[in-house]
C-alpha cells in the first residue's frame, strides 16, 4: 500500500498539470483561432478554409497537445481521488486563466475579478486539507 504522503504528493503534481495545461491549451487554441478571423458562413468553401488553417497552425496544435495532457491528467487523477476533491482543487485553473489573459493577451482583469479569484484559491486550500477519497475503492 502506498504511503499517505506519496499519495498526496502525486495528487498535487497531477493537479498542477491540470491547472497549467488546461488553461494553456485553451489559451493557445483561442490565440490560434483568432488568427483565422471570424467565419461568417457555413459554406463548404469556408469550412475547408477553416480546417486547412487549423491543420497548418502550430499554435492550434500546441493547444491540442496541452489539452491532451490535461485530459490524460484529469482522467488519471479521477482513478484514485474523489471527483468532489479533484474538481474544487483544480479550480486554481481560474487563476491561471486570468493571469494568461492579463499578461499574454493584455486583457483587463479588474479588482472584483481578482478578489473572486482569490476567494476561489482560498477555497482550494480548504479542499486541499480534506481526504482525497471518502469512498471505498472498488
């Protein structure tokens, strides 16, 4: 049986992967898609242009890769920790998303939004002090 500290350590590492790669993947996809511009119609020629652009974009592929890492990490952690632990603990991703938006995209994040993010992060610290699993393993 694994030790308590090893179990918590691997959980924190995987949550860190989730908190980083989820928002980074979404950021990269968003940045890549902004390079395409707005698609105004569903004509076959527009869809072909859209698909061709997406397949050629390095930024979009990096976003897809980041989201695959996020998905694998999220799936993995749910195999040993409760969803009611993982979902709130991974809420640090909201802070990551705000930081990316502010510093990388030049978006304005106002004081009320920062306060809300801080409250979420405080909640994550509270959840982090609870057991990883409250149910019996199958």
